[in-house]
C-alpha cells in the first residue's frame, strides 16, 4: 500500500528500531557504542550544564538506517516514499528526546545541576508520529519530461535535484495514494469493513459507536448470560457457588 497508513507503519517501525538500539546502547550492551558526551561542559539556561551520559541516538539512527533502508532496492516512487518515511521515523526519536537532570550540593541543596538527554516513553514517540500522520502530505511526482527540465534548472541554480513537485519537510510523513474507505468491505485491500463490529456506545475514542460505525448507526442487543456468583468456601475443602443470570446490552455497527 502507498497510503497514509502505510507511511505511519514505516515511520513507527523505523522509530522503534532506533529506540531499541539507543536504549541498549545507553545500558552499555553494545561494545561499539558509548554515551553521547559531545555537549558535556556546555551551559544551558537556569544555571545548569550538560553532563552525565546522554543517550547516543545518533548511533541508533545510523544503525537503523543501514538495517531498515537496505530493504528498499527498487528505484521507483514507492521506494522514495518508504525511504522518506523511514527517515522521518528515525528523526522522531531525536525530536522527542527529554532532558533529565540531577542536583548537586551540600545537604541536598541544588547549587549546581547536571542534565543529560534521555529517551522518553515510546508512547510519546508514537503520539508525535500520529500527529505527523494526520498532517501527512501527498506526493506529486514529475513526468519524465518535466523531471529532466526541472532537474536541469535546479542544478543550474545550485539546488538539490528532486523527483516530485511537493517538497516535504524532513519530519513530514508522505504518501502517494489516498486511503481506501475502511468502513466498507474490500477484500482486495484486506479491509473487512466495520459492519457488525461490536462498539462502545459511551466511548468517544476509536472504539466508540459514533466513530467505528462510520455514521451508519448501531444496533442494540439485549443478552442474558449466566455466571457463578455468591461463592463460599466450605471447610474442607471446596467452593460452593450459585448460578446467577444477568441481562446486559451489546452494541454492533449497522
């Protein structure tokens, strides 16, 4: 697929590889990787300075690029899309790094403070990429004739050669084709639609009936189910329970 969803999958996969490698590197599990101490000794705002063991995310990005990008062997539009999204995913980890600090001083006072860069919870990286997914940009590629003219003019102006009209930023996710309608059944695309899917009437998230049912509404089903209840331990040694019947409601998309 060449849709926004595919862009997100490639980006978050690439980010996950960078995150894992950087995390193991931080724990000194790689003999070829050390802490990133290049900023140590530099001063920041509010009377603190860089020090300690910052996560070496550059090492993680470099190894992840060799590992992930090596799968893209073709010279076509989809490869360009995948490589861009892989790169955006790697950068997402770098953009979401957090600052951790430790105070130094007599009797717990914070006369000086040392800070270093650390990995956030991966959920924050995923949330960042989800925001980029919502704002993903569609690529418009040049025809072969226009590509030759465009590239020649770009080279004459000393600018980089590009194969598409849109000029996405490094942190943008990009796609080529519009997303299919996942609300409807389309076996060719692997979409089973949402008809008859169970939903949560009180939820405003993606499992809620309003969203999951795609505006078609939902059916309400009353069900009766039995379960064990009023259980007691009887000496010695077994548990005695009664059988209770309860009614409940379930909701499914029309």
